[in-house]
C-alpha cells in the first residue's frame, strides 16, 4: 500500500505542470475589448470607403497595404482610386471572427453583404472577407484585405 501511495504522489507531481500549463478556454475582458476594437476599425474602413472619405480611409491603413480581389492585387493608392468610381449604398457584416495569432496581429474574417456598383457594374452580393491588422506605435492599422463573392 505504501508503494502505491508513493507512486500516486509521484504521478501527480509529474503531471501537475502539464495540467496547469493548458491554455484557458475563457476569454479575458481585454481580449474581448481587442476583438471589438478590431471589428470597429474594420467597420470604420468600410464606412469611410462608403462615404468616399479618402483621408479617413488612408488613416486606417498602412502605407504598405495590399488588397487581393478577383480583378487583381491593389495598393492603397489603387483602393482610393477605386473609391471614386464605386457607389457603396449599404453593407452588413455576419459571422465576424477575430483572432490574435500574436499580440500585435489581428485577423478578422466575416461575411459582408453589400449593395454597390463599381465602374457602372452591379457588384452587389455576399462576400467572404478577411483583413489583417497590425499594431505599431500604439495604433492598429490595416495591412491586408481580401474578399471573394460567394457562389
């Protein structure tokens, strides 16, 4: 009996660090507020684009921004140029998910439903969308965005 008790104690001591080292599934309040901040920034970018506020749009994005779409890869300047020929009447987000692969990197994915024309063509529909935001100098900036129209 004494050997079994000692073996049990040694086993508990050996596995305790593994148990305490497991990630907690609960989200901290700080994480939830960061998720909300990223969602708000993404919506702000859409709102600035909708309202053709080029300076506000540029202020949210990195100078090295890159957008990937069916019609090609776009720089920040190309996005701003497209803004002038786009009429985004309304939009909504669904299934929003924000993850932080690093403390200063956020990835947001969502479905965006929009009613819009671009270059005189109707581009309305639902799009699978994603963006990457990075934090530098205490400020989050968008560095990447992509969207693909759902089938």
